[in-house]
C-alpha cells in the first residue's frame, strides 16, 4: 500500500492513510463542495476563534472559513490564498464605495490615490494588527515567528483573507463585509 492514500470517515474526523501511516486530520467544511484537511493541532482553538469574532464584531456561521483564513500558503496546499484574493477585491470595493461617498467633488485621479493608500500592504497590515489577527496566523514550519516573520505582506494577506471569509460566510453579502470594515476603519 506504499504511496497509496485512502480516506475514511470516523467520528466526524477524516482519517488519512498515507504511506502506510495513520494520521488524524480535521475536515473543514467550506462552500463550493470542497473538503479540506488540516492537522487540528496547528489551528486556533475554539476560544481563539471566539476572540477573533469578538474583535471583528462578526459571528461566523461556519467557523471553518475563519480557520482557513488564518492559514498562510507556507503551510501547504490548504491555505488562505483564495480567500485573500477574494478579500482583496472585496476590500477594494468597500474602500471605493466609502471614498466615493466621502469625496463627492474629487477627481477620479485623486480618488484612486486615496483608495490605494487605504488598501496597500501597509494599510492592510495596520488593519490586521488593529484586529489582533497576527497572533492567530498559522504559518509553515520553515518560518519562525520573529522580527521578520510573518512579513508585512503575509499579514496584509491575512487581513484580506479574513475579510473574504466574512463575505463568503455571509452568503456573498457585501453589506456584512462593509459593516465589519466600517465599524473598525471608517
């Protein structure tokens, strides 16, 4: 059975047989009929997720989305990259909406500069730190948490992934993400 993989469902956990070795992994339930497996020992516990939700001011219907948003691509194939990609677009839309409303007579060039200053890496890192997200970030073993890791870009992606997770969890509802963003940053 060398190199062979078989998955079994046992007591709500996925048990994975890899190279004749048993390993218990957590199954995350996420939309789009994708089932993800992560080692539960590397993920924030329920108490940490509760703290994140309190800081966000948003309660997740599916906390697995929040867990996934915290997992950096350095961990492996199961990570927050897609949520960060989506969250980047959501953030740009939310900020564009706010800037457009708050600056009704400004030219598009100026609106663009203002928006860029609110969605760049430095701004997203500040936003993540305001929400205390950095402490919950799951990074790969090749990174040691120190002055250089996680990098500003990694933390900025974390913020975008969490915002993307809110958007998906709320049924792709932009207003839920807008409420979270506005309550902290406007």
